[in-house]
């Protein structure tokens, strides 16, 4: 990861998660998953991020990861 603190990255991820749920489902994140699930999803994303290409931006990677998760619900 970059030099941004992990807590800031987690907050950004959860905010992006909320935006994607609103966009794809019409309701916020916590309508579908618990806060603990959102935190666990961020941890999964961190593991996934280590395997992605640096050619795409972090935000693009987050959106792809989140949308894949949402579509699996």
C-alpha cells in the first residue's frame, strides 16, 4: 500500500463501498451487510490488492473488487 494510513484507506474503501451499493442496489451498504462484514471485505481487498496490476489506479481496483462482491449477493 502507499503511505496513507491504513485507517484512512479503510474509511475510503467503506465510503466507496457505500457509493457502489447505492449505485448498483439503490440502498446503502448496511442494508445488505453488517459493519463487521464491510471491515472483513476491506481485509479481503488488501489481500487481493497485492495481486493486482499497478497499471490500474487504487480507486479503479476498489470499484472492480466491490462491484464483484455486490454482484455476487
